């Protein structure tokens, strides 16, 4: 059974944190789906990932292309990703169903700690997922480095 990790972004923005998490997931040998809620926002993330960190490149694609099944990282708004991911990274409040957590190696929920609505939504997701029996960890970068603050 997989686990869900909550990442409370307070120091680094999504476009800096997401590539680091994607790199770690790829090192684990996982295919990844980055699930968002807004196609325009995913287009923006796609551009940021193509420009990427100078020290590396993250091969990826936007859902809807001819090679979706082959993408190691697929950016999508759909609940079911064509690349058969082992890991889903949910951004911008994308919904995660408890049944998914058990079927995947890892689910990561990244949320902006400077956005009260995003924080409240993440708290609701934590409650819903842990009440459903999902294993969960809460990670914060408040101290300047990532620290596990809670586990259920």
C-alpha cells in the first residue's frame, strides 16, 4: 500500500520544489503524473520544466499528445493518466481519491502555504485521506529545510 506525502510550500515556490521531487521520484524508477486543475497552469509548469534547472533535464510531456503512454512524467488534469504512473503529484488542489493511494507507490500533495485557501484544502485532504485509512506524512520547509512534522 502506498502513502501520501503532503508538502507545505512556504519558502520555495512550486516551480522550484516540483522539479526536485520529480527527480527523486525518477531516481526511484517511477513514472509520474503531475495532476493539476487548470490546463493553463499546467502549460506554465510545462514551460518551467523545459527551462528546468541548469544541472538537469526532466523528460516530460503534456497529456493529449501522441506519446502519452511513453512519458516518464505526464502533466494532466485527468484522474487517470495514460503513462500508468507509480507516483502522482497533485498540485493546485487536484483531487486525490483514497483508493488511488493504495494502488500507487506514492502520492504527493504540494500546496502553497502562503495561500489560506490552499492550506484549508490540504487540511481537508489530510482528514479525508487519513480517515479513509491512508498512510500520510506532512512535510514542512518552514525551518529552511524539509522536515517531517506529522505522520498518520
